[in-house]
């Protein structure tokens, strides 16, 4: 008898738990404002972002959302000059408009402040692959790991607004030597100068979750 009661209790708890789980596909699209950190006179570049996702509603306060993402990033820089303090020579640096394209995966965790209010915070990790860029010299690192966080609001009919900040964790330079100098016919230098050059992206998006 006790085993029978325990069995029915487990069934009821399991049923109640899965009754709260809702799976809804959706898409997200918006604008990026991106740059690379620790580059002189750099400006943020405007690009687009988009994703397809599957939203898994696990409780009244928490949702898990795997995403397949696209992000157009890069940076711009105006032409400028600087004086080398070691030899008192003036150098001119040309303007740049660098555009890079990433596809990737992300795992978004959404935490709602109240089950009847659409306000939520989000955070998660991601992995992105650089599929192309317009750099005329050394290319960008092919893979970037990211962390992101943000805030959003979702309306009852599935439409939502989000603002995210995404931080790259891997130096974007691929085979690039920084702080190099010419000595006896050879370039020498170190790969890192203590200031990693990382992707830094603000994302503003609109999303929609379909009813399942």
C-alpha cells in the first residue's frame, strides 16, 4: 500500500512539473554597436544581429533558450597621426572600416522578476565562428568565446525587446605581432602586449516567440 501511494505521489509531482514546461520556437533581430578593445581612436561600428531559438519555459521565473546566432561586427577608425617618442618621427595611420561576420551558438538563461510581468534579466555563454571579414592583412581569430548579459521585456502575446552586452574572451589577432620593431633586418616583438584586443558588442533586438 505504501509503495502504491508513493508511486501515485511521484506520478502527480512529475505530471505537475512537466505541465509547467512549455517549448516555443522563435526568432530575434536587431542592431549591433561593436568595436575591438585597446585600439587607438577606434569607433563603434553599426551592424545587424539575428538568431533562431527554442525557448524552454521551465518554471514561472526561469527559461532556458538555446540560440543559433548571426552577428555582423567590426570597428571603424578615423585617419590620425602620432609621433614616435623614440626617434621623433611622425607616422600617419589610415582610416579603417572593418566588417566581420560571425555565426555561432548561445545558451541564454532568462530570469523573470515576477511570473505575471515580462521584465527579465538574461545571461549566458556563447561560441562564435568568424566566417568572413574584409581585413586586407592578417585575419581575425577564427573562433571567439563570449559571455553576455542584459535586460528585456516580453509582452503576453510573445513579442519582446532586449538589450544585451556581449564580451569576447579570445584575442582577435590571428598571427599578429604587436609592438614590433626592426633590428638587424628582422621584425621582433611579442604576440601580446598585456592589453588583449577583444570583441565588445552592444546588441538591441526585437524577438517573437511562436505559440506551440
